[in-house]
C-alpha cells in the first residue's frame, strides 16, 4: 500500500508538508472556535510561510547524512570504500549513519581480503605450475632425471593440498560444516596423526605423551585430525634435521589440552596472533617446501567449531602451540 507522502521525492519537502498540514489543522480548529476574519487568515498564511522556512533550514542539516550515504553508496558501486558519513546526531538518522560507516568498513575489509586472496592464490599456484612445466619440458626433450620426477610429484601434492585447503576455507565461509562428535581415545589418535605425517626433507623424531593413558576426547575425529596434522606438519617443516617434535595430551579441570612443540626457530611474540590469519606464513626452513599459509587458519576454524581455543604459547625453545577443547 502506498503511503500518503511516498510520491514526494524529498524528505525535506515531506517534513514541510507535515508541518504545514499540522498548522493548517490547528488553524482550522482555531477558526472554527473564534470565527474567520481577514487578520486570522493573514496570520495563518504567515505562520505557514515561517514554518516552511524554518523547516527547510533545519531539515537541511537533518538530511545531509542521507545525501552523504547516497554519494558513498554510489562510490561503493564503483569500488571506492573509503568514504564515510558524518553522523553526529543521536536520532535515527545518526544511528543509520553509524551503521552505514560500520558496513562500509566491513565491506572495505572484505574487498581487501578478496584482493589478497586472489593475489595469494595466484602466487601459490604459479610456483608449482612453473616447476611442473619445467619438468614436463625436460621429459619432452628426453633429458629428465628421476629426481626431477620426484620434484614434480612434490609440487603436484602441493597443488592438491592447496586446492583441498581452499575448499575447506570456502566451507568455513559458508558455515556448512557440521560436527560429528564422538569419544576419541587420545593415545591412539595422536599415534595415528604421527603415523600419517609426511615429512618433507631431513627426518625428525617424534615423542607422544598422554596423561592419563586412557584419556579420551569428545570431538569430531576428522576435524580434529585436520588440526593436529596441520600443527605436526608445520612443526616438522620448521624443525632442524633430526629435531624432536613432541605431542602431549592431558586433562585440566573441564578441558582437554593438546600441545605440539618443535625445536625450530619459534614465532616472534608480535606474530603469534597473526599466524592464524589466512596466507600468513613464517620463514620456511631450509631445504623444506613452504606451506600454503592456510593450515593454521583452518586449524583455528576447526577448534572454534569445537568451542575450544588455539594459541601460540611463549617460553622455552622452539614453538609450542596449545589447543584446549571442552572435555564433555
């Protein structure tokens, strides 16, 4: 249903019409009460003129945030997310302006992340594709070596890992990944993670400690395996040759604490929160293939789904990452 003032294209004019209608209604009641005369009609016309003038002056300041929002929205349509609305009033228009500024900031962040995603994915794809192209050219020319085929296989595995992690990130953003919790024996679970870990480069040693030995965790095995596998592979990638990667599980009050420690260079305190962002990587270890920069972001996502926390813990040599999960 069309409202009475919907056909008027200016909010200032709508306010003017509203004020005029109110004055006319009041004047009509006044005339009916005292009778009509020339002076009364002149005063009514003068009141309407004064009311319209004051309304237009005051409405100009009231509606300026709306005009700013219109201009900013047009700029956003062209890809400019830098414009903001000056919203100083405490009324509904001011609230709308502040909400608009918050939306503009969110859109600017999303647009920056989109651009970074495209740039990072392009960079990540370029390296293995270039290596594969070089190997295939040597195969065509008949000068390939067995070691080159190993390189091609490693780069193919890297491509597969990148695609798999990108799919996981898309599911993260869509929020379509349910959890299937069950009781998981901690000792068997950590042993399986270690057994399935593929170490690229010099070998490392593993140590697993579960206290008490019969400790169980209520978690989604697939998602939790994803978390621990990412942490262990990162630890192996940054450990020195024959370094020790330690996995520990223990119960603390109403939580299960999982820890992965390595003997690598560690993570600087100022970078300990940033490493869980997408496409953020530390310096790769020598002679090791670098990660995709998505592993820790996916690990945080999976831990958040469980209602737990994940963080880099300071103190001691190397890097210690601690995961806490609700015990029940």
